C-alpha cells in the first residue's frame, strides 16, 4: 500500500488525470441518477435539465481536451526518447 501511495505521489500529473477521470465518471453517473425521475417534474424541470445538459457538455469538452493533452504529452515524450 505504501508503494502505491509513493508511486502516486511521484507522478502528480498522472494522479490528477486519474482523479479527473473519476470525477467525470461520477458526474455522469450522478446526472443519470438525478434525471432518472425528471419525468415527474413537468415543465418546471426543464431549466434544471438544460442547466445540467450545459454543464455536462462543458465537462465533456474539458474531458476530451484532457485526453488530447495527455495523448500529446505521451506522443511528444516518445518522440524525444526516439530522437535522443
């Protein structure tokens, strides 16, 4: 257990990326649980739905940008290792 925590401490970017993915997953699951019973709200629930969908759209863009940045980081690191 100590080795695992030491590994995560030595790699804060990787730990942060794992945390971001877990937060995004929790937000998607939470949104699914929250909207499961929204059919009972009628028109009064529409603003909540729109606000939630907007937040999830922004979260999805952030999540995709994080994955693209991670891919760029890994690819550039591989290129440096090959050329060096």
